[in-house]
C-alpha cells in the first residue's frame, strides 16, 4: 500500500514539475518565435523556399510549402489505430482575395466513404501572425489554434517537427498576407 502511495506521489511530483516548466517556458518560446520571424533568418528561410518551389514570389512559395506540409502530415484513417470513427482529413490553402486566406477542408469517413467539405475564409488583418499548436500526449493529432479565437483550426498527424515547420510556414504566410 505504501509503495503504491509513494509511486503516485512521485508521479504527481513529476507531473507538477513538468507543468511548471511548460508554463514558465511559454514566454521564452514566444520570444524565440518572435526572433525567428525577425532579423536575417526570414530572408534566408524565404529564399530557400523560393528556390525549393522554383518561384520568385514569396507568397506562392509559402502557399506551396504550407500545402505540401498539410498533405504530408494529413490525418489519415490508416494512422488512427484503435479509433472507432476513423477518417481522412485533408486541407488545402489558397488566397481568395487581398488579406484573405481560404482554408478548404475535406473529411472522408473510412467506413462509408462519406465526404464532407468545408471552406473557411480567414481575414488576416489585425490577427496575431504567430500560429500556435498543441500535440497532446493522449491524442494522435496536433491541433493548430485559430488566430481568430484560439479554438481548434487545423489538425495534422502527431509529429512535433512537422507541426513546428507548419506553424513557421503559416506564420510567415499570415505576415505576407497582412502586407496586402
């Protein structure tokens, strides 16, 4: 009995330490994120994307890169092992007007192949361009927060590196769209 109680207290202490570290690290992450979008790094990042996607237009390169990442890390039914309601969820981004991002989402149920399509227009003016995401340990997906209200916006397969790269590309894309 005492060993179980000791084990539970140890787990609680470990969780508390992790939680405090995560909360205290958030401002540091935001500062690092801010520094990543300012200075010489953006020019290097954008020139690499333009070279990779064979274009001279930053916006086209950012859209192509974001869409490629969304395809690569798309939530697929095959990755949802143990889930009762498995489905594919695929996104496609495009620019629908000045300062407006169009998010096209397709969800296909694995069991009956039902297809649901949703289009969302996102006016980027006045929004914080720093995209945030969360990859909960208990989930098989990473969820990106909406820059409008902080609610769930996009979901990709759980991959921290992929989520970080997509958040970076989306942040650069929003800043580019905010220029008009």
